[in-house]
C-alpha cells in the first residue's frame, strides 16, 4: 500500500481527507504537524509516495521547506499544496482553499498513478502494491506481477516483471531488493487470489519438519510481517488466522531450540529481520527461559505466552510505537495524537481483534490485556502490582527486558539490563521472576 503524509491543522478536514484518501485511493495516510516532522519522517521512510501539506502552518512556510528538502535530496515524492504558494506554484500543484475532498482525492489518485474508474468518480486502483517479502517464500506466482515505473510527473507505467507460473528463487527477488525495490504490484482483481496463494504456501512451509532452525526463523519472520500487514489492512480473516497458527507453532518450535541469545541477535540483525519479529521471537524466548525456572510450569504456558508475543503489538504501525514501554516515553515521543492513542490502547485493540480468533482463550486474553501492567489494558504501569496473573508478570519482565535490549539508546548487555529491571519492578514476585531470568543467563 502506498503511503501519504498529510499536514493539515484543521481536525475535521484532517479526518475527512484521510478517510477519503484511504477509501478511494487506497493510500495509507500518516499525519505530521509541520515541515520538520515531515523531513524527519522522510529520512527514515524515503519511499513515501505523496505529501499533501498546508502551504503554511502558523508562520512556517511549510510547503516551501518541504519542497526545498525534496529537491536537495533529489527525492521523487509528489507534493500537493493546500492553499496558495506563489513561490513554487510553477513547479508544484497548489490547490486553492477551501479544498473539497473530491478534488483532493482526484489529484492524489493522479499523482499516485491510479486511474479514476466509474462515473461516480470512485477511485479504484488498477494495481495494488504488495511488500517484497510476499515473494521470499514462494517460487512462482499465481498471476502476473508488475513493477511501477515513473514516466514523468504524475505519470506511471506498470511493467510486467514476473509472468504467472514463471519460476523464480530468493536470489532473483533479492536482486530487485538490492536495487531499492520495496513493492511489487498485483492487478487488483487478483490480489485476494495472490495473498491466499502466498498464505497457503507459507503455512505449508512452516509445517514442514525438515526446515533448518535458520530457515524456520526467517520463514516465521516473513509470516509475521504478512499477518501484520493483512491485519492492519483487512482485519483478521480466515487465511490470516491459519497463517498465525502455523507461525506461532513454528515459533514455539524454534524458541525451544534457539541458540544462545547473542548469536540469535546477530542472526536476526544480519538477516535484516523486521523489528516487530525480532521483538516477538526474543520475547517468546525470554518467556521460555523464565518459565523453565518456575516450579508451576506447564507445557501450554509457553504456547500461551508465545501467542501473546505474536499478537501483542500487531496493531502498531511503526517501530517507534512498538518501542515505547512507559507513559513517560509515550508523552515525550514525537508521534501524532492518533499514533499515541494507538499505543495507549494497543493491548485492548489486540484483545478485540483476537475475539475473532478461535484459538485465543481466556488466559491469552488476560495476559494480553495486562501486558503493560494495567488491569484495563490502557497505557503503561511503571511498577505493576501483585494483583496481576502470574503469566502476565512473566510476560511483562520478558517484554521490558527485550525492548531495552533492542533499544539502541539503552544498554544492550544482559548484565546492564537486569539492574534496570530490578529497580523498576520492585514488587516481590517481579523480583523473583527477574532472578529466574538472571539465573538462566548464568547457568
Ligand atoms: Fe505492547
């Protein structure tokens, strides 16, 4: 799915524009407050397809600042300006205010290379983007696959790169990736057929017993990424449920035979595994470490905690959101109000999502809702109490440990992380759980 940045100060317009852009143009809208916010996001996500911005925010010449940045970095990102901006109007489309959403949708569609289809001007894209990782674990595609080429300003062409039934391997896909390609395009009528094909292939691969540990971890990581994307786009459907089940089983298998943590981390980083899965896998592993030291440990406890690890942050879109572990960090984070709301409520949102998942039992939902130390699942508790479920306590310690370890700004060595955990979680059972983890490391 393409991504569009929107800088609009009027809350009503913001809502109307983003709703219609995502409905009719199929683009994912990210809100930003001003030019600096946009520029810092472009530094991490240069593949943003379109920026729609107010000409000015307060006294700031927002559109001009963004335009100059795009030029200086030779970025091809399209820009649409809301309001008059004479200094750049010869090079950039400036829409006179008030801008109706219909006009904005039409212009955005044109900039994104999507054609207007029917008389009602309902925009339907002819091709839909899919992340390159959809191709990691398949050797052929059930339909033709295209790449998008920019022919000129606002003019795109779709070129067939993989024919239906052609065979290809991971190396061929890697070549595209090395050239900077992040998405392929699938004709819209085939998108469901294509995603079900990929999902079935992944499920079959994850259920194989002859996978090496490395293959298993990388395949599960891809499956996690695909589950995340389909949940965020479409919610939890049958294919996604099946893929998540196969992934969790596979993750439990690999966690039980994971190498030493340092080697595992090296492996995850060298293979560019996404942060979401790095966190998920390491979290399940730490839960396994702690559980193995508990006298009350039963086999299904690991399944429960792995299930929660898999889904705990699934509704969050960015790494920055997933890295937050306290209310203080949430308040200080450079996120929009909507992004902060998503972080605040993500435990509740995940439980709501799992109400549709037949395998999600009450234990899973309890640990998930308490996964940040709060009984109601909203926000974060710095020093959670004794009233939480014992499995939730294990999960919280493991989660905080992994998030600290993966945060480049915080200590990464276990002997430096443990004191941070001891001083934050002062209640006796949390201290005991941390002790169990420490013992596991010194075994
Ligand atoms: Fe979380």
